[in-house]
C-alpha cells in the first residue's frame, strides 16, 4: 500500500519497533536491527525510520498509547519538522492511532486512521481500550476501513458516518495470477499425486490453525491422500508441532514457515483448497491473493470474508468448528469448481492507492478550510520553531 501511495506522493514512514522484537532480532541474527532497511524499491519518494518502542509486556494495554508517544515523540517531531507533511496517516487504531492523533494536533495537521480488523473487532472487547479507540476515531479527520463489516463496527461506536470510508486492500496483480497447478508443484517440490491444502497466516490463536489441524485429523480418517501446508510463523509453532506428533500427522500437516511473495503465488497455484479458519478477520490479503490466482477457498464466516466470497466457488463455515471445516474441504476435494468470472474481483494496489489518495486529499482540504487564520499561523510558527531548534 505504501509503495503504491509513494508513486503518487512523497511519503515518510515512522514504523515503531518494540524493544522486545528488537531484542529477539538481535538474539536470532546476532546483529542489531538495520535502521536503514527499506522493504521495497524506492524512487526517492519513500523513506522510513524505525524508532524503538518501550512498554511493559502484557499489562497496562490501555496506556500503550502513552508509552508509544513517550518512546517516539522525538523522532516524530523531528520527522514532521523536516518532512513538512500535509497529512498524517496511521494504519492501526491503538496505540499507533492515538499517537498519530496527538502529534497531528500538536503540529496543526489533519490525520486519517485506518483499521484493518483486529484493532476494532478484538481490542475493543477491553472496556478501557475501547474508550481509547473511540477517542481516536472521534478525533481523526477521516477513517478508512477495509470492509463494510468493519465500517459497521466503527459506526457502532457512534462515529459520524460521513468521515468513514471503505477501501478494499489491493493485490499485486502482476505477481498473483493464475498458473498451471502441476508446474507450480514441481517448482516447489510438492507431490503431484495427492490433494493439497494451503493455509497462509501467522501462527497465532486468532488464525485458527488448531481448528484446521483438528479438521485434518478428521479428513485423514477418511482415507483421502492429502497434505496440508501451513505458511507462517508465530507463537503457536511449538504447540502445533506437539499436536501434530500426538495426532500422528507428521507427514500430512506441515509447517513451512514464512514465504517470499514470489514463491507465495506458486503455493496458491499448487493448492486444491486454500483454507483460512480464522476466528476474526477484516478482508484477508491471503484470500484476495488466492482469488487473483484463480483459486477457490474454504474460510470462516467472519468479518468481511462474506463480502468477497463467491457463492458458487467458495465455502464458508462457522468459526471454531473442525467438523464443518473438514466437510467443506472434502466437498471441495471431490467437486472442484473453477469459474472464469467471480462475484468479487480484487483491485490492484495502484487502484487502492488512488482511492486512499482521494480521501486524504479531501480530508486535507476540509481541514484547511476549517482552520482560522490564527490557527494556521500558530501551526506554521510551531513547525518553523522546531526546525530552527533542530
């Protein structure tokens, strides 16, 4: 998304890294974090920095916005003074959005927040965090959601509907394209003579991989030759490996770790079924990419997934229901449906970026027209003053 937006506007990214993640990176790689790292090719219109985020793990979640602000305020003020942005965009409601709103107010800038799912659907189950998220949404000049389902969740917090916009995530349409299944399997070194399930996602409880494992145990008892490949890393890896051994599914349920985007397209092509048994979702990139590769999927009926599912090609099941999931996968094994046209077709990242850009532009225009001359002068003075001090 950021790379596509940088084709339209100069962008500076401030991406906080938690001190725990930084410590883990050092232990794993025996080297400090590369703070000059940029994950995409840049034409000079995109820059990034990675300040350290200090917080107390697993406690005081409602205060994470304050912790994040204390941790990165110097970096943010310096970046804003040097870069002189027209608007601030935050991709997570809390704590990131709380800090974005606060800093935008301090610098007299408009701010737009984006919500992708878990922040509005899960974090709000905590009463104090819900209050913090509601404050962010109320104070933001614009809110972008990735599905109509999430838009409804935002509206339930009594946020004015005029400032909420749904924009679906994009897909790299030049990479994620249909292709020959057997050729993809040969490139990946996968078996040609059995059914293949592919599931892509972090190994975290919300992604439902234990449900998928239980479903695969049921499928294995039906004598269907298959292998399920799970692509991702996370905190559940040890638990899943132990359960795989207990179930005797070592050859049938494999954890293959994270994959490069260039290889991920072949994983989709190689599959008979893409499975996503999540307990909560917005609009998953995984399913958008799978659709672009011409694949059908079995997924939980949660979040915005019904908005993109095709009633002919895809199957939706209740979350946390291994039996229903197993039946849907077996049904897709025995009756695969390939349709040249679907009820939903993903847009490209470039198309998504154009829509986001228009919203940012509209919010910036409304913000500027709503400021008094005195407020504009104060904002300008404040930024100049910081630049001189630097």
